[in-house]
């Protein structure tokens, strides 16, 4: 690790713990990743670095779409699979072909004699019925086909502390694969040293990352948008998804000005755009789809990190970096910090231990719950990080999913999103803003042409399991809370059009909750739907009403109160849609449904769970729950 480029590849975190191990390089290790939004890919790269730093030579990271399915597995090698779940228990797009092949193709028997272990990425509270099913099924299938499992499938929960889950699994893999390794990398047995503090100064950084000075300052019109040419959409450095476009914001407004700082906002985005050759194209969507937005950090936080790291913001990171450089090459330092790294996210457990120079860090209590960031920890400890330390250990920006709040029949050329800006003070007095919601909140409507302030890098993501029933007569029940109003708005809008174009719609019930009456949105649309018969009943409740006349209760209480009719709805073949936050709202409504199935359906606990499972499996209970 002496050359400039190789030093970049070194993750100090793991280097220190594993560099002096005796190794037994008995064969090649193939790390396979299936990733929708980049986390599994990041983990796969971290695992490769951990294994290489332990001395393994023959480690390869392979995206599950990088080879034909029947060439992905290589008998005799160890395969470490890192795979997330997307959709409703679906594999991520890049894993789809391999997943279908291994699950169904008879030629998939060739995996006999192969060693493997699987780490899954999922979200338990958001997807309780499909939690990590992709990893579980891959693990079971590989075993069934005769491959040798070196350790049980491990499940990472993105609703908890997935970095911790992964660190633990990686440590156990390294201890199995590399003889004489420490048994637990996440609680290192050696005392952390001051390695980071001895790292290079800015001048050396320029040598190490091979940067060149950009003669002029950045052109703001080029710095904040989708730049497919700049963000190298090839190979493992793929940053934006292929069909990401730069889309114009048509309107961005507060829906409920009386609700104060945390009011719900609505943003309208045009689907008309230009392709790379300058030709006009149009994106399309179907009601119920998702919209993926790539946010960037604010200039203020980027400036703070530039100062803390002592780097030249205009230096360009050269194309000649080592392959393990985690971000697109050729960007300036500012662009990399703005677009690639989540500067407001807490560091990973291992990085936090390094910065704090302690091995006994209580990660959840000290770091993740208070949402302390790298800059907070460095200010607290006086730790001086180099740019390379930071860039190789910091958390990358993940794109954010939003439920589209419009019907494609009513709005074929634009989409509507509903969002609530996240902004709060931590107990330590730090102001925190949600990365994507504050990014959206600063997007003005397009004034003249397409400028950065008015554009979003974004794409439509199909959500085929979240659709209104094909038979418009089927009874539907919409249950939503807060921002969960978004997909419900889309469905109501669609039913109004269906109704007005002669498609007679069956009964539709709406149970909707807001914080208080000031927070309530889209009353006009709900009234119109009730008048034209697109909705049959509507109950709106508030978790904290401001006057006695309003319905002060939780949506889950309302659902329980209407238990008899909810049971009848399902017995009549009705469909239901659950839309809101995963942890509290989604879990509470599911619990209410289970109670109803027991009380009104006279089922026992297992029977109620089974009833729910069948509803989910047959697409009659569809969820759109946010983390
Ligand atoms: C649209 C969407 C659908 C998801 N579906 C599931 C699911 O069915 N089951 C699950 O356990 N997790 C699900 N998740 C959670 C992801 O698997 C989890 O956030 C993971 O860390 C993403 O990893 P990736 O960035 O590598 O794709 C879903 C996430 C999104 C955004």
C-alpha cells in the first residue's frame, strides 16, 4: 500500500484490525451483489476491501447483472452474496435475471460443490410480510441445489442499524475465511491508535488522489443536475440509474400554511425532458408508481466539510484512481461532497469508533439515535481526518423514493409528490434537516428555461403490485396517515376520472389521519370524490386535535372501531391499501387488522395471521409504507 493510488483504496478502519493476519488463500472469493439503490453494492465493496486487507488475494466483486446468469457461479469458489429486497419481496433490478434463473431454471443444478454465505438487506418494519425474502430464498435455493453453506443467512434491517448488522456478519465471515483472524471485527481487541491523526496534509492529499486544479470556478449551471457524462454511468461506478432524467419543477408550494414549519408541501414535476442528444422525450408512469429523487447536500454543509477536511474544493479527482475508489472519477472535490456523500448521516459503527478513538462506543445510544455526524464527532474530539479517510468511510447518498400522488390519466405529462420537510434540533443543539426534503423544499418552479434551481435528477420506478383492482366494481378501502395521503390522492383522482367517464366504481371507504385540522390536505378532492361517487365514505381523524369538535384519535383506533365493516369488506372480496409511515402507522394498522380478524372473523391468532398472509399474497392488501 505504498503508491498514491493504492493508498486510496485502503480503509483505515479495517486495515488496522486485519493487516497482520496469517492467511490461507485456498481459493477465489466471489462477492455477488444485488442492489437497487446502492447499499448492497457499497457493502460488497467494503467486504472485498476487508478480505483483501486481511491478505486474501483473489477477491472479486461482481454485480448480479455483470455476467449471464449461468456464469455467475463458479464451482469451487466461495460465493458471498449480498442482496437487497425491492418492490414487494422482489429482487433488485440488477439481480432479476439471475434470481429467476436460479429459482426456476433446471440448469441451475451446476452449483453443486460450491461454498456460499448470504447477507440480506431489507426493512422489517416497512415490509414485515416480505422481510428479506430475497436473501432467505436465495440462501434456501443454493442449499437445496447442493451448495455448501458456510454460515447461516444473516439479515440486515435497514429500519434498525443495518451497518451494525453488516459489520457483524463481515467480521464473522472474515473469521471463517481467514485463519487467525480476530473473531469480532466490530469489537476490536486492540486499542485504536491515532493513525488518522498522523495522516497526510492537503499537499500530500493532492498527490494521493491525483487531483488537478480546475482553472476556473465551477459553473453553477452544471453543478447540481444530472450529468450522465460526468457521473460515468458505466461499470461499478454507476451513480445515477440509467433512466434518470433532469426534470423541471413546475410548481412547489406549501399545502397547509397554517401548519407551520412542518406543513405538508406539494411539488409538481414535468415529465418532459431532453435526452443526451438534445431530443425531446417524455417519461411515463402508471398510477401507484414511485418516483426516485437523487438529492444533494446544501452548499453550507459542503463548505463546512471542505473547511474541516482542509481540501481545495475545485481540485478534480483524477480518472487514474484505483478501481476501488467508490465514486465517479473526474468530479471536483465539491461535486463529490455535494452529490455522492451523505454529509448529514451518522458514520458507520467502525468509522465512529475510529473517530472517537474508542472501541466501546455504544453505537445506537451515542451515534445513531442522536444522529451525530462525522463533523460533530470530529469537532468533539479534535480528530483531523484526511480527505481519503473520509471519502472511503463516509456513507454514500442514497436516492429517495416518493409515492406519486397523481393519476397518470389526469396528469400524463407531470407527476405530483407530497412531502413534509424534516427539520429539528437535536438534544445537543444541532440543527438537522432531512437531506431530500430540504433539497426539494429549495427547488423553485422553472422560470426561464431549465436551470439547476428548477430541476430534479429523478426517474419513475414501476410499482406493479400497487394498483387499483382491474375490476372497478371491487370494493376498496384506503387507510392512510400523514404523507401516506400521497398515493391515496392518486387513486382517488383516478376513480373520479373513471366515474366521470362512465366506468361505474364499486364502494370505496377512506380512513385518513393527520396531526391536527391545520395539517389536513386535499379536502376539496375528497369532497368532489364523495359527490361523484368515487368515494362512498370518508372518516378523517387527527392525532392531536385543537378543538373538541374534531375527531381526536389515531387511524388504528378508527379502524378498530369500524372492525365489523372492515371484516365484511374483506369477506366481500374487497382490496385494502395501507399508506403511511412504516414503524408506527403500518405496524399499528396491521395489528388492528389482526385483532379484527380474530374478533369479527372468530379466527385464532395463527388463523388471523394466515388470513392476512393470503390477503397480501393475492394482492388484496397492498402496502406503501415509508421508512
Ligand atoms: C421500494 C422499496 C421496496 C422495498 N421492498 C422491501 C421488501 O419487500 N422487503 C424488505 O425486507 N425490504 C424492502 N425494502 C428495503 C430495502 O431492501 C432496504 O432499504 C435495503 O437496504 C436497500 O438496499 P439497496 O440500496 O442495496 O437496494 C424496500 C425498499 C424500497 C425503497
